[in-house]
C-alpha cells in the first residue's frame, strides 16, 4: 500500500515537472506561431476597401475572386516548379562537393567553414553581386560575347532567379548532405569493390541509398526556402517573375490589400504542408 502510494506520488510529481518544462515552449508557440497563423486565416475571410482598410465580418469574396482568377493559379504553378527546379539544381551541384568534404582527410573543418562561409554575408548583398555579374554589362555576359556566343537574358528573368537562388541555397544543402553522409561506412564500399562492383554500382547501390535521409532533408529545406524567398526573386526578376512570395509583398505593402495577401499566404502554407507530407512518406521509405 505504501509502495503504491509512493509510486503514485512520484508519477504525479513527474507529471507536474513535465508540464512545467513544456509550458514555456507551448506558450511561445501559441504566441509566436499559432495565434499569428489563426489571425492570417481569419484575415483571408475579410474584404479590402478602396482605401486599404478591411470590412467587418466574414466574407468569401476574396477567396472566390482568387480561385476564379487563372493568374493566381499560374503563379502557384510557377512558384512550385521554379522552387523544385532550384532544389534539383542545388542538389546536383552540392552533392559531389559535400561528398568530397565528408571524405577529406585533411583540413575537413576548414572545407566545411568555406562551404558555409557565404551564410556570413547577407542574401541581399549576394543578390546585388549577382545583379552585377548577370547584368547586360556584367562579367558573364562579356565572357559569352568573347566566345561569339549571343548571351541569353540573365537579369530580370527566371534564369537569373534560378542562378541566384541556387547559389544562395547551396550552403543549406551542403550542411544537410553532410549530416546524411555521416551514416556512410566506407567498409561497405570496400567490400563491394572486393566483390567486383564498379564505382557507378557502388554509388548507386550503397552511397546514394545511405545518403538519402540527408538528400531528402536538404531538398525539403531548399524547396521551402526557395518558395518563401522574395528578396532575391524581386531583385533578380526585376518585377517580371511573378511568384507567390513577391506577390504577397506587393499586395501587402504596395496595394495594401491584406486579405489577398493573407489568402496567398495560406496557399504557401498549404504548399509547405504538402512538402512536409511528401518528406514524411519518403523518409519512411528510405529508412
């Protein structure tokens, strides 16, 4: 009887301690995340006036006009496929670099620092640098002309946005891949080579499957950052590349149509939620 009472007292005190430890983070999430998202969703069911203020009451007019407008559907599709393209290019460029760094025997720490050093510079500063490089009188255009190649339009275009965003997101992809490469066991590769497997077979059957958790994490991170970024697309796109993030900025700051901005923000949240679902399902498959 005494032992049972002591166990119940221990469980009770442990439960109170757990609640005490969780309460700060729960309150922080409610104040900093759940409440703003709920306010955003509520704002999407309002209607803006000509002066920029919002009418009182719930109104489906904003959602109705947005769903019926093909312009926003094409913008949603453009945002998703450009984000996916940037993610794919970032993965292809970052994978061999991260694999080399993970297997470097000397100066590995220095190589990691060099890979993530671009994060020490503001994305705005790096974007201005890309504007100079990709400009009509920039280095890249001059290099192509020196080989008698007619350069494509690199600034104020989707191509420029893809180039700039790829460079900006590569450090995030490299860090994610390095975490995945930590699971690689070189003895497995040596055993496969001993049994006659070629380099391509070793990579396809051993290296790539074991590094898939890092690949999926990097793809999720880069896709979310690419879809939600608006500074770099705004500057390199020159207002000619309409994406959800840039349109949200224009609706909220330029035209002061907060309900439309809220609706588009909810769409981005849906895109993020879908990406998280895919990530969860694929993670279960590769484990």
